C-alpha cells in the first residue's frame, strides 16, 4: 500500500509524524471482496457452470458445504465491497481536504500548492465540510480550484450518485412493503414493484448482471441487485469517478501504486 513518507521533526525531542492514506485501504478491500464474490458465483470447472446456471453456489452439492454458508459469504462480500467503495470515495476527498487544511500535501509543485491553499482558505470550516454530502464535497472542491465541476448528466457522476444512494439505503435501512403481484394481475411489462426497489430497478437493471442466487420472484433491491455484478460496478465506477476528479484538479491520484491490485474478478 502507498504510504506518505515519515517526517522527522528536529528539536529537544525528535518527533516522527506519519500520515496514512486510508482511502487506499478501502479501495483494496473493495476489490478483494469483489473477487471473492466472483469466485462464489463462478466456481472453477463443470461444477461452476452448473452453479451459475441453476443459481446454486459452489459447495452446495453433495460432499461440500451446506447451501446456506456460501450464499451468506457471498452476501457478506458483496455488501462490504459496496460499502468499502463508497468509504474509499469519502476517504479520498476527506484526505485531500485534510492535506490542504494542514498544508501537508507532499510532492506539490507551485500550481498544486496554490490549489491546495485555495481549498484550505475558502473551505476553512471543518464542521461545514464534514456535514456536506460526499458529492457536494467533490463538486465544491472543483469549483474552489477553478476546475469544471461534474455535470449531473455525466455518466461517472450519475453512477456514483446511485452508488451512494445504494450505500445510504443499506446503512440507514428502513423496512417497507414490497408488493409482488401475480402474473395474471400484472402481465409482462407492467411494473410489479413500488418504492425503493422499483426506483433502483429502473435505473440499474441494465447496468450489471443480477445476483444469480436470488429467486426470480424476489424484488430487485436488495435481492437481485446485490450480486458480484453490482459490487464490480461499484468498484469500477468509484475509481472512474475519482480518476476524473483528480484529473480535473491536475493532482496525482493516491492509489496509483496499487492499480494492479484492483482486479474485480
């Protein structure tokens, strides 16, 4: 993992100061969890093909683990890959702001230094920064730096906005009724679900493969949504968005040294 170098302070008692880069840890974790979910959905060999077709995870058959255990692990991997992807986005922008506020951005040229001074000077209220939504933090920093903010219609921006919405629904989950009518009452093409599930289905259904372990009559969110496809989409889009953000600022990305570790399958 990339780490910011140690800094030694002279004086009567030498001090060693260290600044970690936790956004990198979250991104690494998200990628690892994504690969683990993929391994359960696509086990190697003929058993894997059968598992993918029938919706049975590896080990669910005779002589392996019980059918429930791999599915629980799969769900844990997917959920935490999504949560870690958004944690990466939050940490990345928080670390940038902290470095600007502390005048601690390493390897900064004159232009970079001016950008960071502007961020520190114009957004000096730390509590105000902490209360702002994640997307707002990114947009405001771009505006302060004189860079072009994301257009709400930009695909990278829209995908991350939906990713954060998924995270928020998982973290602040509220139970609600999901009605799944029978086929006779609602023929093909008729919306069968309402509320959160229906909204996510309209936006996300064609963006990634569904969870193969969810029954066909289960609601889109969370059941059919939360598979490796969604986890992979979360990891890839969080990186695409962060890449675009740092590119607009003209700053190096903090995770450049671990790109080869970000495989999602």
